[in-house]
C-alpha cells in the first residue's frame, strides 16, 4: 500500500492501462501516468475515497461496476477539439465533396448524411452544420443530417447542450457567429448557444469505435474521424477504418487528422484524394 494513495503502483497503472486499451483501444504509455493520476484524483474526491488505493480496490477487487467504467473512460479520454479545426477540410467540403456527392443525384433529390466520429463537445459537427447550411443559402439546395458519436458521456452532454464560451467560438467567421449563435439574455454572461435550427439537424449518441458493429446507417456520405486513430495500434486502426468505410456509400469520403494520413496503406479500398482525405 502507498502512503495516502497519492500515486498508482506499477501494477495498478498497468491494470488500468490494460483495461482502457481493451475497452476503447486507447494505449496509455508510462509517460501518461502522472496525467492519469491527476485526473483520477478528481474522481477520488468526488467519491469521498481516502486515495487512489481505495479507488482501485473499488474498481477491481469488488468487481468493476458498469457505471464506474463509464466514468473512468471519461477521465482518460482526450477531448481536444475546436470550431473550424483544420479549416482546409471544410473548404474541401464546400468546394469539392458536397458538389461531387450531389451531382449524380440531382439537386434536392437526396439529403446528405454526415457522421462526426469521436465528436467530443460537438464543435466539429456544428462547424459542418454551419458550412452546409451556408451552402443551402447560397443557391445549392439540399438537405442534410449530422450524427455525432463519442465514447465519453461527459462531452456528449456538452455537445447536446450546444453552449460555448465566446473565446471558444473565436475561429468562427463573424457572419456565422451572428447567424448561428444566440447570446444569453444575461448581459454579463460570456456564453452563447447554437441556434435551434442547427441543433435540430444534429444528433448525438454514445458509441465505442472498438465495438464489433456500429448502430449507424450504411449510406453515410462523409465521415470525420480526426485525431483519434493516432491513439490506436496499427491493427486497431485497420479494424476501425474498415468498419467506418463499411458505413460509407460508394464515392463517400473519410476525413482524418494530419498525423493519420498514412492509414490508407493498411486499407486498400481507400483512394487518397488529398493527404488527409480519402474516398471509397
């Protein structure tokens, strides 16, 4: 036993790391140990445990409760996201992908389906909604729906609420801020909320990319899965990308992060359009 349970033992860290990798595919190298301890201390205080030792005993010695596994996953997942992150993707969406997808169908004949996998707090999904809605206002008539999924229940609550601080929406063009965000009636508040018209076009649900099947339509037009594959080993990357591609309609697009541009080497069905953009 360790003093007041301030630090995890080697065995405790390995046990948690193996659990997380097995459940969600995320590898926790030794360098993440201090980060994990810092985040777990918040959970320890919330549950009124004496320290990390008592928490770990609760997790494993007494049988792992499903609800605590959910909290543990929330603790260890990294949820970095921004509005208009990697803006070239949204330019491609507007200038290339959407026109290419709509052309063979005839305008207005079919709604586009977009999936934001590992959507975090919803900024990617709402950025996409703004870009597509702006296109419909500019003469390209079509309908669209956006699905956001994530393993973390904590970030999904934020995505559904669609409430953000003004500093967070700094990358959003001024005309979009005016059109797509509502200010609080409280003049001292620094918060804004996505307009209901866009919220109605988005849906969020919890989903684990490690699952053997995904409860998602198999005629999705565009999938964003950015900056999450880097946390998986190569075998898991291939499995996840194969699964994602099985939900794309022929000619659909998969967009990944800049550090993930080599994933097509393990999935021969993908055709590289740009360094981080692929088509099936």
